[in-house]
C-alpha cells in the first residue's frame, strides 16, 4: 500500500474538519461610496412624468411603478398599475420579489421625489439595477399630466406639442369628464328652428 | 474580487462557449489520462475488480466541495450566485438507473465515449451512435413523457438544505463516506483480483 494515500486521507480529513473551526467572517461587500456617488449624480436615473405617462399609455411591459408612500395613501390614489412598497419596507424580505426583475425598469415615486430618492439609494445599495425615480413625484404628475397648463401664445412650438401630448394623457388618465369641458359634448339646448309651413297661396303663380 | 463572473456582469455570457471549450478540453484530457477511455476500467466498478472511476470522480467531487467552501470563506466566490440545477426526484432516479445500465452494457459514459473515439476505439464509435439515437428518440418522445420528466420538482435545492444541516457538516460527512469508500473499494479490489485470474491488471 502506498503511504501517500494515507497522507492524502489525513489531509482531506483535516481540510474538511477545518471548515468547522474557521472563525466567523463577513464577506459582505457593499457598494463602494465612490460608486454610489457616481450613480447618484447621473441624471439618467430620473424619469420625467411625461416619459412615465407615455409608457403607461403605451402599456409598456417593461415598466414597474413602485409607490413608496404609506399604504393608506396608496389606496387613496396612485398611478395605474403601481405596486405599493412603503419606504420602511424596502429592505423587507417579502417585497424583494418586486425588485430586481430581469428586464424590468422599476420606477419609484412618492408625493415629491424625496422619499422616492431615498428608496432609490437604498435599493441601489442593495445591489438592484434598472431602478429610476419619477422626477417631481405625484405633485409634478398632477401639475403636468392631470392639469397641464396651457403655454403662452409666444411659447415655442415644442411647448405646444408637449401641451397637446399632456392634454391627451390627461384625457387618458382622468377619463371623459375632463373631455366634456372642451369638446362641448355636454347636452346643450339647441334651438331647432322649424320652417314655417308655407301659407296657402302665398305668392301667386 | 468575487465570482461567479457571468452573473456578476464581469464578463459577458458569450464567454460561456469559450470557457466550456477550454474546460471540455481539460476534462477530456484528464479522463483519457486517468484511463477512462478503457471500457474495462469503467465496467470494472460493476464487477468489483476496478474502482478507479469511483475513486477519480469522488476525489473530484470532494476536492471541489472543500475548495468551494474555502473559496466562499475567503470571499473569492459568492456561493449564492452559483447556479443549482432543479431536482426532479422521480425522473432523476429513473434516469440514473438507465444511465447505470448503459454504463455497464456499453462500458462508457457519454464523456468517456468521446475520449475513447479520440484514441480510435471502434466500440466507442458504435456507443456514440447509440447515444445520438437515444437523444433523438428521447427528443421525439418528449411531449409524451414531459409530465413524468418534470414531476416531483423540489426546486433548486442542495442536499444539505433538504436534510436541514449546515454545508460544512454535510461536506464532512461526505468526505468521511468518500474516504471509507476509497479504502473499502481498495479491499474489495484486492480480494476480487486474487480470484480473478483471466484479466491482467496494469
């Protein structure tokens, strides 16, 4: 019998046994501060309300709206198709399935963009990619999409085009009620003038 | 630095094929060098005169297991990112019986049949023909057997998760079992070879 086999057997046992006596060691490697800073200053991490509106209207399957406000505010009003992950639950195990879905772009939003920004930083620190913040939050959403302001007469053509798009989006989200104001489909009394019957032998022949 | 490299996005998925090719060449070379191109060596496991297959594969498994755990400890590899194949219990049990039957009948496993072709063995060529025929028949019949194939899905689990013990304990148990198998098969080999005179052992 070869003596080397005996040594190898002992070595294997020692290595396997050694696994038990290893001291605890934490290999967690978080995002480096420089990387996080670099990511935070990128303007591309924001999505405008116009972009979000267009993606909702076009039923873009890659967008995932995440409302980070508390649950009761979410039930009062939120964007169509949005899921609710309250800010303090972002790190919760149960919500992790919503984040980091492949090929999905998660867009955080809150009333303004402070809470959404905080959620973004936490999610980024947890290692999620493809996450965005809706700039201006729901306040900006109401200002720009639900009640868009008509630009001045002297505004540029682009401004007007944007206004028309927002007006269309507003109709999409608010529904017919808003539409009636402008198109005049409200029921109005239209006076029907009936032609008087010609009097007998009016005029001569 | 932490592996695995592809899920981390350090290298792209296209490297898969390049890495597979390099690993395949290395694997084939070591199979041939360990004498796995000989169907006598392989079938010997079933007759009890040659356990080289068992010893080589078990060594590879144990070294890889211990190595991965130490790598994980050192932070060189992220074990949570390592892909674990899903376990379909029933079809895997049946599949391993069919595989074992093919092993003892043909004297090759799929990998070793290719190394045997590489050194010019005709029986290996016939074996590979049967292998492709089997793959073809299996693919054609798959719609009928897919129900069975996917039954008893345990998900992407590892043995220690199912048993509810730690990775380290399971590794230690397997190492002890492996070492017992090494010495045990060595004794069996010795006894069988004493009575078996018609086969010359190198």
